C-alpha cells in the first residue's frame, strides 16, 4: 500500500455491477479505496471467485479487476467487504505513527460506509414515524399466517391468514 496521506471521501456504495457484452474486455474498474485484496469480493454469475488480478490497492480512487476472460452475458459484481476487525497494534506510551493511525481510522470509516450501503437495501420506517414505532417487533408466524401487513389502526405489523383476497388498484 502507498505510504501517502489522504482524506477519505464518501464512497457509498462500494459496489459495481457489470454485464459482459464484449468477450475481449478483461479489465473492470472499481472506484473506492481497498487497503488489502481481501477487502474485495468478486462474483461472476453469483459465484465468488478469486481468478483475477487486482490493481489499485491503497489508491483512494480505486483500481481495476483484470480477468483472463469472461463469457458473454456473464454478470460481474465487485463489492467491498471490510472485515469487522481492528488490526492496528499500538504500544502503550509508544510513538503513534500517523500512517498507522490514519489507516485505522480509514478502516473504521470504510466499514461504516459498507454498513450504510447494506442498510440502504432493507425496508425502513420513515423518519416521521420512528418515535411512534421505536420498539417495532415483527409478529411470530402462526399456522396459516402468510401475509405481513399493518393492522387496522396502522400502529403495528400483523400476520394475516392466507384466506385474504389481494386486490390491486391501478393508478
């Protein structure tokens, strides 16, 4: 990794998806910081792979994942997956190297960015109802309860039996 100092911009989402439309293309860009090769997960058609070469480690603007070749129509997904560990070893009363300190902070910020990306993909309550539903608990499934929905007063989630008729209204 380069021994340079930098600020870390917002890199959400640290995720790229490509569909292979040219069999001659072998290089696919990612545009976020990777500190180590293990910080990147690469999937080809939903299968995790390590059959590539990686450039750009330690570069804030990213680098490239290079393959020997991919089949036409293959779906390639690149996603940063920061480990939930802290590897900086600092000695008590010792000198604190700025680069070690910055890398530790960057790892923490990148993990927060990765978590933020995951949270953007899950259902969330709107900000205006967060206090009213602070301790929202999903109901336990019961025999025949297959539909999840709001109760009649809009204050809780409930399971409805599969005998409910679903009606769709066009705009």
